[in-house]
C-alpha cells in the first residue's frame, strides 16, 4: 500500500468508535474463555472450534485457527459490531 492510502485509512479510522464496538465483542464473548482487547480477540473454542469457525465463515467473518482449539478473531475496524453479532449467533447456535 502507498503511504498516501495508509494516511487516508488512518484519518478515516479516527472517526470510528472502537471502544464502543469492542463492548459489543465483550458481550458476545461473555460466556466463553477469551483473551485480547479492542478488536483483536482469541477465543478458546475447544472441541467446538471447527464448528465456530464454520459458522463465522458463513457470515463472512474470517478467523485464524491456532493450536488447541483457539481462534483469532480480527474484524476490520468498521465491522467490529457486525462481527460481534455473528460471533454471538455462532456461539448460541453451537
């Protein structure tokens, strides 16, 4: 990416309420072991991690699979609340 493009992205990100959106992630993850702050979270999906990842993929949320059933969730800054809703639905359905 060019430096100019990165500058425009950074300026646009200043107008986003990251802390408020992160609270939506906190709510979605209230009943599962997790770590991280802000938009970056790692959840302990255990034996259900493949099912959780598949359910999130259906909603267009990509996750990074770590060893021992852990999943990294790193939504785009402007999509944190949508990711929280998808995560809540995925965890409720499994």
